[in-house]
């Protein structure tokens, strides 16, 4: 099992002191190597869920087990290290560092896991079709190319779980399919579990398993 | 990629701001270096100059003025002492060596101070640290009455040459001294301005001195001084003291009855009267040997007998003896220079150091403002790094690395700039103040720049690094 969520609760404190519940998930599982599309509306808690699974945000209650480790019980530095080593993230707006070249952006992803491998970084960029653009900085790349660098970066540390947050939302129609295929093929090749969040049904339709967040996320109910 | 590489990338990303920040640190540090180098040079000059002798004896007055005139040649003497007084000290049982000095004139070319002295002056070391440093001369020291030895700076600025017709044995050596034209190299000749060019009755003496030797650079005021033989100096028209005045002066210095002295020096007085008539009849009357009675000295350098304690005891004994007199005084040059250094120069330097300290502090605030202002745009980058697995401590150290690189870069640039500044300013300062500055002189205090840069980096990077530490990843990425 690659990902297991049990009785996960998350709420945000409002300025008036009351709490706004965001997540209320009794159970959710993702098999090793499985690819799941998660559909959800804006404000439905998609990003909070991904941040919680990545260990960026802490949950109020429950457990999130990734690759056999309950990250909700880990202290923050351990969660950071765990994220660097075992979780790959692709963001909607790529989040590349503009001062760094394509190669350096991938190397940066490796730096925090302590496993810097220059030849692997080049290989990954070559794999996503950017072998000739290693030394180009993000502003010199097209939107589609930037997202491909982001995909290469997410694969840099050979993660067990890939989290993709609306990865095709910022690219044009022509690139959408290419990016999606790239992510899915890369995960398949490397036996990485993929949880892809989208609000676009046409993106979700490419997946064998599609989940709707509102169906298993009941923030108002006690888990 | 390590933290320094990431920090360097960030600095390059904000190239202009980074350079400006580094330059502001460099300017502060360069000023600090310049002050420290000046402090070091001044300290060296103050401590070394005049350290070759135990005491200076001069007419009663200001000890500081006597030292400034005798050692630094930046003041003139107000009165003189009889030659017989010098002879008294030269034969004193406590004195190893007494060197007479007469000064007040300057060169017509370049207005360099002129000192009339004996060749014995050059037997004194010009400095004592780390060991006694003897004078080295190209040519010869003073031998004839119209000989001159000039400092290296005088030779350079006035483009004067030494007479090379005398070899080390003091004999004519035609083979060595023939120049390209088959002529003997002649030493430069020059005339003196009576009382210095700024003196009230300044006029050029018609007699000429010939440069016989050029001193090797000493890094002391000797480099910009012209030494002439004291006999020639006395023979300059108007330099001999009228006999009646000289007798009055002797009476004062030796506590003798003036009437008795007038009787004693009757033959000299008659000779003076005959000389006056001869000059009246023939204005071109040749220069003559000056009687000792008419000779005056401005100061006497004293080296006391013995080493260590014995020498100190002898100095103290002379000092005490002269303390009871009204006409002359003895001063310890080292003590006076130390006083000048502490009270005047030291305070000015302290003020400069405080000022440069403030400049460096302002530079530090500049770094803080620059980094802190960039934190808004940088917060997103920090959040991305955190999302990729960077720990809070890592991003915090990354900011500190950046301020460290800026401060160290600025510090090193400032060190180079400071010495470059001294390199450019050295000839100007030398021309204006006579202060000889080696731009590559370094002060041990320059090493303080490194810890200062570290402290500055830490202080200026502290708040931005805390901001980085506290960055909320989820919230920042959602913006």
C-alpha cells in the first residue's frame, strides 16, 4: 500500500476564533503504482489534502501513512526529509526558481534529499525532451517546457508517491495531453503511485480510477 | 548544490542590488583600512623617528616644538644655543656622542628643510626597531664644508644627483666616474633660502652646496631633509651670530659675567671689526672661517654612555641638571612623541575609526534593508524550496550565507580598495604633509575586518533569516 488515510481531520482557525473544517476523510487508499484522478471543486480542500499528504500542513487528527510511515506522527524536520526523499510534487504553476537553469532546478530538488546526481538530472531532462535546454532558465522556456522541467524535478529523488496539483491547468490544450502522458508514463515506468488532483473531467477521464473528493471528504461530520 | 552555491545564485539573480550592497560595505571597510594604515604608518614614524638618541637638548621653550623641529622638521626653532654649550655637552662624562644641529633654512627648489650638522649625525641609527638601522648612502657623507647629503625623496623630487668623483677611499676615481661625455659626473648644486621660504626675511644665500651623497629611503623625515656640513652652514652670510649677542648668550648659558666675557673675547671682537671694514671696502670679500663664538646650534642630539639602565641613569641625570637651568632644556623624544601620538594624533585617529565604524554599521543596515526588502519576492522561492523538502534551518542558513557572502565580498573588496586608496593618496599626502606612506603597509588590525564582516553578516541577516524560517509554505504557495 502506497498511501493510506484514516480518519483525517483538518480545520483552519478563523479570525473570530471559530474553526472552519476542511477535511473529514474516514478512509482513502492508494495501491503501490496505482494512478488516481481526484476531482474536486474550488475550495473543496484538494490542495489542503495534498499538502497534508506531503507533510507540508499538519492535520488535526487521524493518520496519513505513506510508504508504510505515518507522517502525521513525524516531527517537522523528519517530515521535510521524508518529503524530499519519497514524495514528488508537481504544482499547477510549476514553481520553478527563475534564477536557476533547468538543470539546476532539478539538481535543487535533489539537494534537499542529499542525493545530488548530475548525470541522473540530465537523463531526466533528456527523458522529458529538454536535453538540449539544460542551461536555459525558466523565463527562456515555454510554459509547456517549464512544466516538463517541473515533472523532471519531481522525479529527481525516485519518489514512491507523486502528488500532482492541477498540473495541466496552466498549459494550453495541445500541451495538456503531452504533460499528462508524460506524468503518467513516468510514474508507470518508475512504479510510482500517482494522485492527480483536477477539476477538469476530460483530464480525469484518462484515468482508470477517478475519485470525487466531495464523496469521501465530509468535513462537517465526525470521522 | 550546497548552500553557498544557492546563495550565489540568489545574489546573481539580484545582481545590481547585490553589487550596490557589496560596494557600500567595501567603501566602509576601505575607509577603515585607510585609517588603520595611516595609524600604522604614523605610529611607526612617531615611534621610530628620533629613536636613535637618548635626549634632545634645546633652548628653553616648548618640548613639543623642539621635537617637531628636530625630528620632524615641521617647526622652526625660536632661538639658538652657543657653540661652546654644544662643546660642553660633547665632552660631558655621561655623553657618548653629541651631535649639533642648526636649522631654519630650506632649499630654494622644493622648500625642503635644511639641517646643518656634522658627519657624526649619520653614525646614529635612524630607527631602532627591530634592530638599529644604520644610514646607507649612495656617494659619501659630509666631508667638506660645502658638502650636502640629501634624503631619497629630495633626490627624487628635485632630480638631484650625487657627486660621484670620490670613491669609497675618498680618492678620485676617474675610470669609474667618467660619464658618456668623458666628463666627471658633478653633484647637483643648490642654494638655501634663509629662514625658509615662508620666513619673514627670506632671501636666497649666494653660496652653493654640492650634493655628495643620497641617503637610501628610511621611511622617516630624513628622506625629505637636506643635510649640509655645519661649517658651511655657519659660513653662510648672516648665519654667524654678532659677537656682542653671542657673548650675551654665553653669559646666559654659562652663568658668567658678561663684562668678563667681553674682556676674554677682545681679540675676536677686534677681528670682527676689521672684517666689517674689509667687507665695506670690498663687498666681494670672500667667506671666512667663522669663530666658534659666533657659531650657534638649534639643538643637540645626545647619546648617553652605557647600555640599558646605565644609559637611562645618565639621561635622567642630564635631564635633572638641565631642569635646574633656565636657558636650556632636555627632552626625551620618545616621551614627547608618545604624548603627541596619544593626545593629538591618537584622538584624531579614534575619531576617524569611530566614523568609519559608523559607515560600516550603515553598510550593515544597507544589507539588512536590501535583503529584507527582497524577502517578499523571495518568500515564494523559500516556500518552493521548503515544499521540495528543504528544512526551515536550511532556508534560514541560506539567507545567512547570502549576507555572509555579501559582507565578506565587500570586506575583501574594501581591503583592496583601501590599499588602492592609499596607493593613490600616498604621493599627495607625501607632498602635503611629508608623511611617507608605503601603500602596502598593513596593520595587524586589518585582520579585525574578517570578524567584523562576520558579525555584520549575522546581524544584518538575522531578521531576514528568521523571516525565512517562519515562512508558511502552504499559505505562500497558495498566493
